[in-house]
C-alpha cells in the first residue's frame, strides 16, 4: 500500500511517515502543494493525507485535482482548522475523513485502516485466475484451496499482476507499487521476488516478456 503525505511541518511529517512505515505502508512525503499535485498526476495512491494549509497550493486545491484523476482514492485531511464549519466544508469538498491536530498516531493509523477497508470493500473482494484465489482485503492467497504463504512484497506483486492478468506490468510499475521515494532498491529486487513467487505458485503462471515486463501466463497449463 502506498500513501501520499502532504505536510509542511517537517517534524510532524517525519513522525507520521515513520509511524506509517512501521505499519507496513510505503509513504511518499511532500512539503508543498504543487509537489503534491505533481505526485498525484504521476502516481495512483491507495490513500492521501493532506494538510489544508500547504504553500504553493492548498489542500483544497489538491483534493479537487485528485478527485478528477482518481475519484475513489480516499483522502484524510490533517489540519489545525477545528471549527464545525471547517470540518463540514472539508467533507463537502470530497474528503473522506477529517483529523484535527494535534492527534495521536494510533488514531491516524486506525483511520487510514478504516479508509482502506472501505475502499477495498467497494471493489471485488476476491480475484481469481487459473487455480489462484487472492483476497486483497484479507491479504490471503489460495491455490487449489490450499493457503499460500507469501511475504508482503510477494503478495503485492501477485496482486498487481492478477488485477489485469492480460496486461503487461513493467518492472518500474512493480517497483513503484513496492517502494516509496528514496528507498534503496536492489537492481535485481523484482527478479528475486518473481523467482520466489514462481517457486510458491508454479513457474508456469507468471510469464516474462523480455524488455517489457511481466504478466499472468495466458497458457495456465503446466508443462
């Protein structure tokens, strides 16, 4: 899961980013509104955390742009504006939740989880392909009704491939779904995860297209 955090208070942002990363999320942090707009134009996030009072572009402006591009992406406002009118205005603009500063990091985590659950429940609960059944909400994979133990990154790669099994997913797209900005990425990291996935679900289910990327194999019969 990848989250965009737009917050110009560096101390608070670093605390939020570290906390959410301990929860297992990849977090991209920007300090300016125009940088947030650029980020959402280049990436599709699972959740966006917005300070309303950002420089260069307000949180309200970012929200409006985001809803044009990805109307289903959940947005939580993080703000010191605590009047009832402020909250009503923020929610009416399209925010999914509104958290007033100062807030506890535990509460922020719970609100992020709630938004992600709601977002996922609006989609198909299970994805099926060949003899695989993947549940994005429960984070489980079954093959021939037997549970398959995957790491978080292996699960995320398989989820990305199974969402549109007929489409090619590039190495760059997989890296984007697994890592936040600034993370160190081993040059062969994706290849290693694909190798481990193939060991667990069968090498015949994931096809490599040289110079392009990966997709689920259209021929699902094992040689």
